């Protein structure tokens, strides 16, 4: 019974590792494309770092599958947690920037409407 569970876990880890490798490469490529501009580098560099952490985690999972070394499993989980931490920070920054942008649009829109109403007073 335990052998079957262990075999299923190994298969799941193997699939997970392959997916992590692909997604990590995708993050690296997108990050590199973002870095083509100076402003884009602000987003691109963290994306590249995320991709590297994910690929390192994938390699550590593969190492664990090949050697059953618990240190490799710890390393894989630690690198994966770094990936998610960086993603969490990027999401929080994105939400804050979106809120600031939305507030800017409201203030700009209200000032535009105010100046428009002063330029064309109603003739009632």
C-alpha cells in the first residue's frame, strides 16, 4: 500500500518538475523581453529571478527523485517558496499601482469635468 502511494508521489513530483521547468523558462524569456527597455527592467529582472528559482527548484526535485536525498527536497521546497514570495510581492505592487492609477483617473476626470463646466457654462 505505502509503495503504491510513494510511486504515485514520485510520478506527481516528476510531472511537477517538468511543468516547473517549462514555466521557469517562460518567466526567464518574458523577463528578458521586458528588460529590452529601462522601465521594463523594473519588472523584467524580478521575472528572470522568479524563473531561475523555479528552474532551480525543478532541478532539486529531479535530484531528490534520483538520489532520495532529503537535502535536495528541502532545497527544492525552499527555492519554490522564494518563487512564490517574489510573485506575492509583485502582485501586491501591481495592486497598489492599479489603485494609484485608478485614483489618478478619477482625480483627472473630475478636474477635466470641472474645467469643462467652467469653459461652457450652462445657459439655463
